[in-house]
């Protein structure tokens, strides 16, 4: 039997389709009040102050580029100036387009949001694209503001989604843990470098000096290879017992074998040994913080369905 293919329906009628990002569409609001009554506030943010201006949708400048310091009183004055201009020029609706700049844009973003304005974020790559379209060789605060304005008009000033507090906390702690792990890895590299300067070849006595109980304690007990030989197997065993450190006899024998034929340390070995102890204390503190952060991550992960991933072999809390 001959079958007929179902007809494809259009994805959407032309009146439902808008160019630009879905979270940046402002066309219905502009049509509702009229372009000459719709305002766009462009904000170019810096570390200690920002520059902003007000235009209508057509680009007619209503408030020229103006600096605002990142202080509560300065933001209050800027918002009062904005409200006055809205009344003077009959602006019935507007959006505030703030260019994302690290964390510096958050001061202006929170100030305008708290005042009740629809505050949105423009990615710097987008504003740069629009700025280079008309001023590719001229980058100033004023041209940046015009690039932000053009991005907002074309639907690239995006409304920030409402953040889930559990996800926000998970993101915060996982990033903090990743930062701690990176610092701990750097400390390990530094420790190995200084350890080789004060006790050349000593690290090769262990598979991993950071996982052996006695590896980084011995340099504090016996500062030189000659001191290790003088202590002997009996002296090292008694010292480990007094310190409450469990160590295999084979490990101590391997250390003694290294000490008998160890190369000559650097002339400033004492300084390197001091750094080994200081850096190792810092590393241990960082790794304790990593474990604490993982505990916080677990407490948040159990509030989500993704905790079930921990039942899979090879999936730890961070990967989940």
C-alpha cells in the first residue's frame, strides 16, 4: 500500500520568531510603548567606577556618557538622574545593559536591579563585535558604550536566569576544591625540588613521598645523609616508634642504602630543608581543606538526584 508522509508543520509562525537570543528579546516591549519611548541604559564597567549613558531605541542620546563611582551614594544619584530623564523624555519602559567584566560589573548590576530596573548582561565578545563594526581601530569608553547599546538593540543583552541555590553552592565548592587541588599540586612540585637540593636522590627511595609515613619526617630528624648513616637502622626504628610513625623495616633499609652513597647536597641545603618543612605544612593544610570541601559537596549532592551516580564504580563525589 502506498503511504503518504505526514506534512511538516512550520516551526513557528513569523510573528513568533525573533532574531537574537531568547533571553534577550525586547521587541514585544518596544512595540508596546513605541521605540521613541523605550530606553536603553548602556553601562561599561571598570574596577572602581563605571560609565553609562541613556538612549532611546533609535539611538538618540538622552543622557550622555557619565561616570559613576562604585559607591552607594553615587549609584543613588545616577538612578535619580535616570528617573528624572525618563520623566522628561517620556520613557515608559527601558532595560539596563551591563557589560560583564569579571566581577566588577556586579556592583552596577546589583544597584540597578535593586532600583527595580530590568538589568541584563552583555558578553564582552558580543559588544566588541558591534564596536568593531563601526570603530574597529578606536577603543574608548564611549565607543564601548555604543557597542553595548547596539548589542542590546539586537537582542544580545541577556536576562540572567534564576539560579538554583543548591547548584550555585555546588558550583562554588567544586571550583574552590579545584583551586585547592591546583595549589596542592604546585606545592608538591616545589617540595620535590627543594628535597632533591638538600637530600639528593632521597625521593627515589619511595613510590610516592607524599603517601609514605616517614618520607617527609626523616629530613627533620636527620638533616644530612651522614646523620642517617650515623643513626643506623636501630636509631631510625626507635625514633619512629617514639614519634608514633609506622614504617616497614624494608623501607628503613632502603633509606640507609641510599644514605651510604648519597651525592653531596647543595651548599645551602639547610635553607632548602626549612622550605621543605614549611611547604609540606602548607600542603597538608591545603589537602585538609580539600577533604573539608568534599564533605560540603557531599552534603549538597545528596539534595539532588545525581547522588545516585555514586553507586557507579569509579565515580567519586567530584565527578558526580
